[in-house]
C-alpha cells in the first residue's frame, strides 16, 4: 500500500485528545501526517494547551488522501466559519477522498456542506438533533459510510484513529499499532 497523506486541521478550542490521538496513531501506522492551524501556526486547545502546527491551512498546496476535523464545540464552531474548510471538504468529497470528523464536527462542520446527505453518521450525543433530516444518525462509536468517517467524541478518539489507520495503512498496520499501544 502506497504511503497515504493526511491533513489534520486544528482550530482554537479543539478537543485535545481528538486532535492529538489521530496524529499519534496515524504516525505510528506509517501514514504521512501534517497538522494545519486554521488561521495561525500556534493553536490553543479547549483546555489551554498550545500546539505548534506544521503550517497554516492556507499555506498547504499539496494534495491529501484524507482530511480530519477534531471537535470540541468551540473548535468545531471555528472550523465551520472557514470558507477554506468548506472548499476543502467539497473538493475532497467530489474526489472521493476520506473526510473524517469527530465530536461536534460531523454536525457543525460537515453537515452544513451537504456531504452527509443520505449518509449514516454519528457525533457527540445531543448534536445529532442538528443533523438535517437527510442524515441517518447511528448511535455507534465510529461510523464509516463511503468516504465519510465520523465518531462520537473524546472517549472514542483512539477508536477513530485506529479506524483511520485501518483505512489508510491497512489492517496489519492498524493491528501493529493496537498491539504496541496496548489496546
């Protein structure tokens, strides 16, 4: 399997574990991970942790196989206000590339773009009430429907990361990561 490239987009207020766990797991699985700050290189998590990213989102010119949007209510809200984020989602969806979101982001970031229409998805409990009627809410930790991967929240961040590792690096790489991380 050729090395896959993933972009994880962090906005101020992102949920710490939802941003960091996928980076860690995907890196361990041999996936090329880049972390973008939404509008600046240093992003502050919802719990006040400062994270230095590889670059600002608009500085990336390369193509990615997958884009990941962590949640956290403030982080998701900040992502949802970005036209760049909306354009990336629509472009990658049109190309059939993987779009992943966790916590509030499936409802707040993905749903408004229309890419969840007719799809199964999950999100942070209670946020499903904001899904349009065209989205089929599924009460599971991680949901895969075509090129869309969604997950519930902080407690499912590792499962989310492992599912992404499986889809991007294969089951053997995922299983090796699970073993090394004591899952």
